C-alpha cells in the first residue's frame, strides 16, 4: 500500500525516499494515485457527457462547446501547477526547501487571481464567448446555461490544479488523489440527481461540476493547513519576485501550450464541423471526451514519472533520470497499445452508449474514434518525451512537442482537410497530426541525447558503481 502513503514526511525523509527507492517502484508508487485521479476525474467529465447527451443532440453539442472553456481553465491551472510543481521538485532535489514554499504560495494566489479575471470577463461577454468557442445558434442557449455556471468556478478550479500538482511533485500523490477523486465521485452522483430528479437540465450538470470542484478545493487546502504536506502553503510565502514568475511560467508553458492548444483546436474543430450540422458537432464532442478518458491513464502515469525526473535532475542523479525515462516509455507504449485496441474494437458500442437515437452521430464518431485509436502507441511516445523535457527544465523542447499535436500540425490539417474532403477530413486530422508529432518528438529526443552529455554522465555513474561493487 505504499502507493497510498499519507504519512507526513520531513524534507530529509522525502529526499531519501526520492533518491534511494528503486526507480520502477518509485514511479509506480507515485503513478498509481495519479492514474486513479486522472481516470476518475476524466470519468466525471464523461458522466457529464453521458447524462447531458440524454437530453438531446443540441445539449450534447453544448458539452463540446463548453469542453473548450474547461480546457481554458485547465490550461491556466496546469500552466501554473506544472510550472510550480516541476520547479518545486527540482528545489527539493537541491534541498532549497524554503524557496519551494515561496513558489507554492505565490502560484496559489496567482491562480485565484487569473481565474477570477476569466470569470469576470467570461460572464460579461457570455454569449459572444460561446459563439467564439464554436456554438451554433441552436446550441447557444444550452452552451450559455452550462458555460455561465462553469465560469463561476474558474478560480477554485485553477487553484485546485495548483495544489494537486504540487502535492504530486513533492511525492505526496496519494493526498492529491484523495481530494480529486472525492470531488469526481461526488460529481457523478450529483449529475443524474440535479439533471433529472430536480429537473435542472443542463444547468444541473454545471452546478454538480462546480460544487464538486469546490469540495476538492477544500479537501486539498485542508491537507496544507493541517501540515500533511512536505511543502507548506501560506499566503505569507507570496512574493512579488520576477524570478519566481519567470521560472513558473517558462517551465509551465509546455502545459499551457498542450492545454491551450487543446482548447484552440477544439474551438476550430467546432467551427469546421458546424457547417456539417449538429450531428457532426455532437459526434466529435463525444469522441474528444472518450479519447481523453482512454488517454488519462497514460497522463496519470506520466505525472508519476515527472516528480522522479525533476528530482533526479535537481539532485544530479542522471542514472535514475534515464532509468525512469526508459521505464516510463516502455510502460506507456505497451499500455496505449492495449487501450488503443480497446478503443478501436468497441468504438460503435461506446458511441451508442452516449447517444442511441441519432445514428449519424454514431457513424461519424465511430470512424473518428477508430482512426485516433490506431495512433495511440505513437501518442504515448509523444507524451513521455514532452514530460521528460518539461521535468528537467528544458522549456523550448517541451513547448515545441506540446505545441505540435493539437497546434502546429492539427490546426492547418483540419482547416485544409475539413474544407476539401468534408467530414472525413475532420476525422482524419487528429491521427495525421499524431503521426507527424511522433516523428518530430523522436527526432528532438535523439538530437538532445547527441548534443548533451547526459548519456556519458550516466555511463560514468555506472562505471563508478561497478567499481565500488568490485572493491
């Protein structure tokens, strides 16, 4: 049950655990809680899609529109959270403990402030905002009802991401799991109750989401207030220091590009699909949520790898860094090969689970899901390489790998193919983007190994260890 460790550790105990525990066991112990968190959190997004889809095609399309908004909020939280978290992991590896406290306190306040600004301007310009996200006139009333309530929760959602990622980065992933999973399960329970029993419709799904996120926020905050964490959270640690903001944003930009591009690509997907009717919008919204769920296990596993990578880099333990990278890459490819096979085999069944009455939605979504499932092993390589670069503080490489899949490759592909070959072009755009992202990521990884001396350092460490054993 080491994966569910909740015992409070001192800085020194945590340093020993992160530097001496066998790498596969350490990555696994950190990954299990994050995998559970990702699966359950993504499942409640799926629950929203399932229950709201039962209200009709337009309501299902609204989920796809607001999914873009959720991606924006997640981009804010993950940018700040991953930026602070990877920085904190390196600081703990370098034994700069007080600086880690300052980074967390500063980033937490910043997340609340930026989330508040989004809430204010989003509510003022609600309907134009929903149209900008790709809503059609028939879907707009549903999207406005759903999105308006989600916007209210933006500050606490962003701050929750920061707290969760920080706990994970210090090696206390089980605490983050408790907070996030509790909120997710509550959301799944509240969805049918508010949507159908209390007849709130799509507003009920939004209320359930915001309330559940607030519960997660309170639980995670309580861990810090009760000093269950290694790093301390206090507004007294807030600093107006350019060096903190620079490091957090530079390190967190790959997450921003990844999540921000996910939002932008979803908006463009909605806009390109809109001329083909509400069925195309609804189908691609369901596929997006489903593929996010299928991929969440690998994201969770990769997030278990990142604290080990960041800590090992900060502590100059390059042999452990590379061992963690190769182990995570192998597990990721095998795992996504299995998950991709499941998605390909059961695509029509999955689509009919969401919506049974509109056969056109099922048809469009099934092909799109199967095409994306074929590329999932390659996507695993893309994700682990991007997380590797981000964890060791290589923002340019991490940013480029994060930008490509749903940005540099996806956007021009869908704009061209959607207009030239219609719905099939929309369905093919993501798989083509995944293929080109894989080629670029692998090339960048080989270039990094060639130009850096990290592999030579690993060889030196191995020779020293071998010599020590002989002696």
